C-alpha cells in the first residue's frame, strides 16, 4: 500500500520539459522572422502625399532636420560627407536609401543630399512622406 502511494505521488507530477521546448522554439521563430524598423535618429515631420507607399527594402535612413543637420542611421554627418557615409552604410547590400526630409527643411539641401548620394554610387533613393491628403 505504501509503495502504491509513493508511485502515485511520483507519477502525479507534470513534466514541463516539452512545453518549455515548444516555447523556446516559438521564441526563436519570432526573433528570426521579425523585421526591425530602422529609424533615422531624429524626430522628423514628414510632408504628406496621397500617393505615399511603404518601402520595406530600406537599408539606410537619412534624415534632414529643419535646422539643416543631416543624420545617417542615427549619426550626425557633415553635408559634404553624406555620400561617403551612405555608401559605407550600404556595404555591398542591394537595399535602398530613404531620405526623410522635414517639411520645414530647405529643398536645396534635399537636392544636394540626393546628388551627393548618387555621386557615391547609390541609385536607389526614395524621399519619405506620410500618407494623407497633400
């Protein structure tokens, strides 16, 4: 009788190993399949456009602030060296460059930035806009 009680008490425990294995496998799956959103590093008020569309292949984010500062992937860059910084950040990838120019920034600076990026050998450039009525 005592033996039966001991065996029943030992068998009554729940084995959590299979459940933990499933949880870890799911965690690994979600980490691997998650796409991370790249931010430019500064707060930008994008202009609105009714034809704006998402660019999932964005490799490098360039931001232009209203004060005229240029940021590449969260780091401040001199306007003359923006092409070099972008080409270094691309490093043998086939993604695109997205320029997030603030609606209060100068258009001339945006054009010069695009020109310097193209001179560095990057042709796939897009200008970011928020979706809405223009």
